[in-house]
C-alpha cells in the first residue's frame, strides 16, 4: 500500500503532441528530467496514428512535477504542449496497460475480396448483375439512346 501511495501523482498527461513522435522519442525527451518508467502514447485502433496525447510515468513525484511545469507551454514542431500531473496513477487501469496491437485492414479487405464463393453466392451475384444490366438497358431505351454493349 505504501508503494502504491508513493506512485500516486507520478504520471504526467501531455497533450497537443505533434504528429510523428514515437514512444521511444518521448521516453528519451522526458528522460532529461529524470527516470522515466513508462510512456503510453494514445493511438487510433484503425490507423495506428497518434491521437496527440500521452501519459509519461516518472519514478518520483517531484520529477513529474518539474517535468510538467517545464513542458507546459513548450513548443515542438509548431505545437504548444499542455501538461499536468495526474492525481491518480493512470497506469493501474487495464485499458492503459494494454499493449497496442495494430489491425491489418489491408489483409482483412484482401481476404474478403479474394475468398472463394459458393455456388449459391455466385448465383446470387450473377442474378444481381443481370438485373442491374437490364435496368440500365431499359433506362437507356426510355431516354431514346440507341447504345449496345456486351453484357452477361
């Protein structure tokens, strides 16, 4: 319990981060203030890009306070950072501790497009295409356009 009480307030919220900063860069940047134990950069699940904020955990509370006051208002790549010391240790929550696993959306799309269709799925697909083609031909006829094209 004493260890948990000593760790309270050692996490710093840093907002308005510029694009392109990675966890290891943040750890080395904040390492100039003292020993950094953890860095959690918030990322989008879909694109894996940074959401523009992070949490940095320092070993000592005093180091976290000094880092927070010196970083607040600091400009990096045209962005003015905001920071404050968190009252509660955010790293104790499961959602923050969870490791980011990027989703390969290209692979999912590729597999869905390249899957082999059953006879019934193929029949439905062809039926749908033929119906659309008939609708196009009738619409062109109604408009008075004489146009022939290959179809199914």
